[in-house]
């Protein structure tokens, strides 16, 4: 045994303890063993090395020769056989090595290939390969010494064999010898060999590398070698021949090849002869020796044998010897016949339907012409009411019923053989049953659920119950307890028709439950009336409600829900409830939000089942949503046609402190007289907050972050924002910071810096013409940009020291707390010879323009002179404001043009106008001259839009209403509503009409109020004549249309 073990490549083997998970494949392990090392199953052959104690091993793929245990032991799974191994003579497998990383170790999984090279062990004996057997040869009578007559041939599976040939016993008197290495048998001596004499040798072959013990080697058994002097008959390669063929073997196909050896090296001719039956069934190729089928076979043909005994004769050419050998050919059955029944149709009559299960009814029989398993038959039936045994006896497997299938059963019985593949045959079986009165009447359904209107009258049909008796008996109907009447209901005993009785009807319950009976009379069978059967069913009469009540929101007037601004989408608002006095589906309501015309989406949603109203957006009270949002919820019942009710209410958007205070200036700078007395109001800061209530109430506080000492000189009034002097001034500058906080929880705040510059007492500030202006009364709808009043201040100086002076004007109301706003005024000092441009009018307008004036249309022309003699050039500019009314979006544009030495400015329309969106504009026009010191002046143009009839009335919703039949003429059905978005009367006045058109089927039956849109009946309706009417109504406004290509009012 050799253990030659090495790694293919391992340059870092001395660092194995430092391995990491990054190395996934270990070097291949090669090891050599002999096949004797694996001669015992379960034997441990060798051990795989571990790099750490925590490693475990597992063979990756199943191997037929070895297994690997978790500790790395490689064991024999199956005894090793060198001859059965592949051409490489190796056992090759992969091992998975795992370290689970216990005790904070490194986790990894490696793979390693293991190759075991197996060396052969000489354990197989040699064997002769000479053919044919027994060994035969001839020797010439005058053969000289050393003439070869036969060659022995042996093989040994072992790789290291060493074969030698020997004569074991010599019955020739020493006339032959064998070459120990080549196996050639030669003649000895010079004596002549005798004619036809047989010389016999017993020979064997030994493997002298395969020792059995100290004195013996592995060898072949002794073989007899017969040598005849002169000539001998041919020898067949087999002592006898056998073949087996199926009966469906194809004609002329090869059956078997028969071969013989000629010792005279002559051509051999083959002939075939039958012993007993079967002559001519087979033939043989005269030179090839191939036996072929000459006739078609049929195993079931009694004239053909199943075993053919033949004799094959081999004859040498030119009058040589001949030899015979037996050939037996067996024919096997093929499943080529299907079972056949003796009769195609089996019948059994007058079989009682109540016979016990398993009763024999009839017997069927089938035959199969095949033999063996091909002729073994099993029976099957197609109807599970019956079963059949292996003898063909058919019994009932279920209770029979003469009342079904016209009192007889028809099914197939199948006979199937056990061939491969199986064949089968079928026959029809008919079983005729005899009826008995054993069935009770059966209702078509166990529970009937008819509906009757709550206002149904006498003799109204309720339903018809149906029952039948499988035995064929007549059936009579009634109510449980006997009789044909029950309360307000009656039943016809023959037809099963149930009606209301012919008296006064009062259906005051939701449902009525009736128990009906069906009884047979036994007329189907002999003595059938001796057993009478009765069955029952239940009739539940549901009283159908008439949909004559609309859903009503009884508490609609009490709905005043509130929602916080900023509440997330889907926040609950209120639960609305509508009730409908009808019953059933007519009283079931579903809720929906009414969407107004041209509205994109809805601001609220409602659960159609519960009426829970939720937000569908996040509201901003200070933005477009405002403080109140209207919503209309509609409740629709489930009647057909359905009725509707609506509820409109207002949702208050409650304030959230989401806006901080905002000062009216980014910074306050003020001059203070040095000799100002204590208690003097120095400066008033003002901040505003868009929130409401406490969230918008502002409190002021004062700090001095730049110099804390500054706070000793000033105080601030928390409510008004006035900064008050509380200590005489002794420095030239003070820097303060004012904080405006609202009263929200938590409060929001803003800070502003205040700079106070102390000036000399002789430095006089500007002086207002008046110390107080007002009160000045203005209308609350005054347009943005309109002039409220003019204020003026004058400077006390006698000599111009600067070219530009900046003043700040403040307007303050008398509210509490007072609100104010300031504006900066810049005064440019110019040479008295340089005058600013002069407008023809400082204010132009109001100028009235129709809202449908086309783009490019001229609104007004205005003009200013330059104010400089001899230099008339001026430049006009339309100043954009901060709002849409002041031309923020360039609704108008200015076009300058010369005319007779003057320069005019034409104001024109730049974008389409819409009275319903913006009704008036306040434009500022600036003109500059072309002097050395360019001066400018401004004028205001007031434009008032005039409404034109350009909007179409739109209905708020499509109506579907119900009117009860029999209601008197003049009954109000509904009220339609349309809205015209025009801004003035009569453009937005809506009038209602019924469309006079042939397609308007309801025009003759209804009338509408011109002003209110209320619709009334003009006839008494009968639902049985017509159940629904489509009515087309029209809404027109009150003035001729201003829309293109339109005549008359919009509609």
C-alpha cells in the first residue's frame, strides 16, 4: 500500500492559521491507494487535515465509492474494484469545509478537491477466449516436427498479468507441445499421425503474477483440446441454437445467425429442415447462415405450432464433411385480439326498484382468443349504480329508482384483457325496473319568496307553488292544518296558485309566512293508494314598499361644522344623517357630494354608507379658501327610480397660528431731538398678523442686544407699539430691537431693528401743514389705487444744501390698537429753469370699456408736454403695479405716437378682459422729458369695465324625480336651478322654459314657473300606462347675447 500524499500548490502553507473568508478553494489533495485498501465497506482510508478545531467536513456530491464524515474521515462506501473504475482509475470528489465561527471566531466556508488514484491488485484469474468450444483441431498425417496446429488464447483483467500456457494432461503420447508464452500448440517427433485418430490434450493458462498461495497461481479451468489426424467435420460455434420471436414478427426478417467452422478452410453451405410441423415457415441463407421468417405467424392459429424444432446442416464444398445442429424457435403470443362478448346486448326485465344492495341481476361473458395474461379478462361497468365481478355477474351497487330514467337503466359493460397494451370490448346492458309508490311529492323549491306591493288589492296573484311526484301520482295542494285558506291568502288545490282573498286587504307587516302542503293519491301503482305521501314547503310573502318618500336631512339646519386650517387630507368634518320613511331598499340611502358646474374636484368627500364627511384637501384660512366653505351633500335612496334629497351647509375654517407677525418696515430709522422730554412718544412700530383672534393679536416688547444700556432710555407700549422716552438722552445714537409676538399657543413672533439718531435742537425736522388729517370718509368698495387724500410737509431752510431729500409719511387709523402704514417720499431739488412734464389731466377717467373689447383695441389716448421750452421730446411708460388691478400681469400696454408736433400715448388691450373676474383697473403712466436733468411726472388712468352678456346659464345638477300616480294636477314635482355668471342685471337674470320640441316627450304633461324653475304636473299620471317621462327644460338669460354668431339670449 502506498500513501503518496501532496498538495498541488500551497505557497502559504506555513500561514494556515491566518486564513480568512476571502479564500474559497483550498489546494487539491491527491493521494494513492491500492484497490485492496478499499476492500472493506466502512473502512476508514485516511483523514483530511483541519486548519482549526472548529472545522467540519461534508462531501459535496454523492460518490459511489467513498463517504466523508464531519471529522474529515474518508471511509469506504462500496468495495473498490479497479476493473469497474473509469479510464482514469481515480475516485474524484469535492469536500465542503465549514467553520461556524464559535467563540468570536471567523466564519467561512471552503471547498477542496480530493483525488484518490487507485492501483490495481492482481485478483482476477485468466480465462480462455478460444471459439468455438470445445477446442478442436486437425493435424496433417505427415506433419513435420514443430508444425503449429492450434493456438491457445487467454485474457486476464488485471493490468500486471503474466500469462503462461501448459499441457496439464497429455493423452497423445507426447506428440504435441505448447509454447508457454505464445500458447501455440506444435507437433513433436517425426512419426506419421494416423488417419482419423483423435489426439487429446488437457490444457490450462496461468497468471504467474497472481499467486493463490506459495505454490499455486491463478489459472483457467482445464480445457479439452481434440486434435484429429487428417480431416474432420465442420464445427458449429454453438452446440445448439435457440431463438424466441413474437407472433407479429415481420416476414423476411432475420431471426438468428448460425455459423460453423471448416477445418479444411472450405466454403460452407447451410440447409434447414423442420422436425415435425412447420416446414417452410423458416429458411436459411445458404452462405450466410442467417435464418429468416418465410411465412406470417399467428399464435391463435391452431394449425401453427408454438415451438419449431429445426435442424441446420453445415456442409463443406467439393464433397467435404457435414455437421448438424439443433435450432429451436419459440413463438410468443402478442395481444392482438380484443375480448368479445357473447351478446352485444344484455337485458333484465321487471327488476323491483327496492331490491337489496348486491342482488344478482344478470351475467355477462366475454372471450379472448389470445393466451396467457393477454387472455385474462376483467369486467367494468359505466354506471355506479351497478358493479360486476370477475365472473361477469352484475349486481346493484346503489338503491334503484323506477321513477328516474323512464324506469330503466342503460349502461356499458367493458371486458379488458391484461395484455400490454390492454385491449377491450364492450356490450350494452339494459335493466328495466318495476315502479312502486315510494316517492313523496317534491316542491320545486323548499322556500318561495314572492313580493307583493303594500297597496295590492283583492285577488292579487302572489305566486304559484309547483310540486311533482316521481311515481306519477296526482298532487293536491293546501295549507298545513287543512283547508285552502290562511289569513288573507287562498290557494287553489289543483294548480297551486296563491292569491290574496277577495275581501278588504290590509298588508301592515313586512312579511307573511305560509306553510303549504302537497299530497299524492297513489294512482301510479297497484295498491299505491295504501301509502299516501305528503310534503311541505314555506312561502314567505315579502311586502314591497313603494318608493314615495325622498331622503330628508332632518338636522340639516343644525350643521355648523368646523375644521382647522392645515388639517391633513381626510380629516373628519361632520356626520350627516338622512332618513327615508320608505322600507327596504327604497329606504336605504347612499351619500355623495354635489359637484358644482365647471368645478374641478371637490373640497370634501363623504362615505356613501355612513355619511361621514371628510376633507379632500388641506385648507388655508388666509389663502383662497377663506373663513367659510360651502358644501352640499346629496342622499339617494336605492329605489327604482331613485329619489334624492340634498343638504347644504357651511364649514368654518378655524384659524391655526400659522402666520407670524409682519412689520410694515424691514428696519426703523428715526431722528430724535436731544432735548426731548421724558414720556415723549419717539416712534411707533407697527406689525400685522393674518391669523384671527388671539393668533392675530399682537404684543410688542423691547430689547437692546447691541448695547444693553440702551434699554434704560426707552420703553414700549405693549399694545400700541409706541416707543416712549423714559430717561434724558446723552448720546448721539441708540440701537434697539422690537419683538412683535401674537397670543397664539405657542406664539409666533418677528423682530425688527430700530435705530434712533439724536439731532441738535437747532436742526429742524420737516413740518406738516396740519398736525392731524381727517377724519376722511371713504367707501368700503373704493378701488385699489384710488386717491384717499393728499398730505404735505415743508422743510425749514433758506439755502439749498442738497439735491435730494427723503421724507417718510405715515397714515394711522383711530382703531384700537391703531393701525398705520408709512411711505417714503423723495424730493428732488432742481434748477428753477428746469420744469417737469405737464399732463393735460392728472387723472383720466373713469373710462368705461366693454369687457369684450378685442385685444389691440384702444382704450384712451393721453398727452403731456415736456415743460422745457424748445425741447418738446417726452417718453411715456406704463408702470406695472403689484396687483392685477394695477396691471401686474400686463393686461394693457402703451403705444407712443407723434401727432402735429405732440407726442401721444395710446393705452390698448393686451389680454382679453373679463368683467366677472376684474371689474376695474387703476393704471399709472409715467412721462419723462429730455432735459439736462431728466424730470418726470405721473398720471392715473381709471378704467371701468362694462358687463356684456357673454355667460351661458348652467344648471347646477341633472335632476331625476318621482311623482306618485293619481296625484292631482298642479302637484309640484321638483325645482331646477341654473346660474348665470354675468355680473349685472339683466345679463344674469335666468328664465325657465319647457323645450318645445318633438323629442321632448314630457312637454304636454308638465309646466314650469318662468322665474323660480318649479315644475308642476299638468295631468293625473297612471304608472301602468307609462312609468317614466323625460322632460327637457331650458334656461335663458335676460338680454341679447354678446357671444359671436348668437341671436337672442344665451341658453
